[in-house]
C-alpha cells in the first residue's frame, strides 16, 4: 500500500451531504465501505482515527462511533484498544448461508400442496427418536407433494404428535400453500424449530414422486418443531432433486454495484444460496401451524 496516511486517503472520497435524507453516520459508513471495497483500504490497513474522521467530515464523535459500530457489526473492521480500527481480512467462518430460493417458493402462489396420505400409525425408530416418544407410540403420518404448474418440487414426509383431542388431521388437509406449512395465526405456531440441510440420494419412493431416477442426487431439508413446553411437536423432511436449491454466501465488503447485482433474481439477498450442498446447517426456522 502507499505511504499516504489513513486520513489523506479520504480526501478524494465523497463528502457528507447535509441535505440528504440519509443520516450522517450512514453516509460515513457508505464512504468507508466504498473505500474498503475499492481497495483504498485493504486487509490490515488502519482506518482514520475518530478525530480525523470528525475533522474530515465535520461530524460529531458520536456520529463516527455509530458508523464504526455498523462496520463492526458487518464484520468489515476490528478495533484494538489503544491502536485503532483496522480492515479485517476475509473470514470464511463469517459466511452466512440463507435459503432465499426456499423463501421465494414460500411466497410463490403457484406452489400447491397436495396431501397424498394422512393417517395414524405406530412411530418408527427415527420418528420416535426425533419426537422423543417410545417406539410404537401412535403418531400422525402425513405425506405431501409440493408442485408448481404440474412440476413436482418437494416430496414431504412428516410425523406429528397424536392428540385425540386436537383435530390435527383436519387442519393438515386444509393446508394448500407451502407457507401454510410454516406459519399459523397468532399464538398458533410452536415456540421454536430447527432446520438441518444435508445431501442425500433419492429412494425409490422419493424418486417416484419428484420424477427423477432413484439413486440420483437429492437435497433434504429436515425440520423439527417444539411446542411451548419445549417438547417436540413434529418432525419431517422435504426432499427435492439435488439441483433445485443452491446456496451462496458473500464475504467481504462489496461495492454498491456488486451488492445491487447480488440482489437480482440469481442471487437475491446478498448472502444466499451456496455451493456446498453436503454441508449441514442448523438454523432457527419460521413458526409453523400448530397441530
């Protein structure tokens, strides 16, 4: 890097626009982010001090601290007491993967849910283990096919705690949209849930429903939901062909143009869709219709 001081490098950067609707601290964040994204400040470089930023932009120390706080939250910089603020190198462990494509399907009114089977059965080994009940306990077994325009997207199998006093099966038969599988009315959903994503291969049953060859690559989204008593309510798995969903994460600071491109249809959200299908991801999910 050149020998210019951190503050000198700010000279050609955009000044604060006092007439802008954006608060001054946001403008400082944008200026510094742009400087990092375009290489004016690189990994390990020190940013201007608080006093230098105040002098260059004629803002208060509180404004500067707030701007630096935003950069800290974004993982773009780190601070060392007595030394200053420094640009952080890329850190793979800071990557965040999101299911934007799955979220888009949730919002797609063309996606329909068709119930293939709904009955009370003895819990098998896996269902019993996930629902924390003895093997053979009566549970509700639901099988669904999620499709769009006649094209199969997901084969969904789910096991739910059976409560004779609750009309669970009737409620399940009323689910016609993908989002209804995850969202209920106020107070109707569980307290929390877990989602695990892993790679698999299509079984004969799964392949038949998603119309792909048995043994082909598959992606499994396994979910487990808990009630307000912290006991499992339901466990299930969405199975789709391996190329239906992808994951991608962006690390480091992007220019405004790159960030805008990342919000397009191919990569909505800036931190979504990834390439490592075999990685397992655990995350708290959206709430779900209570059974």
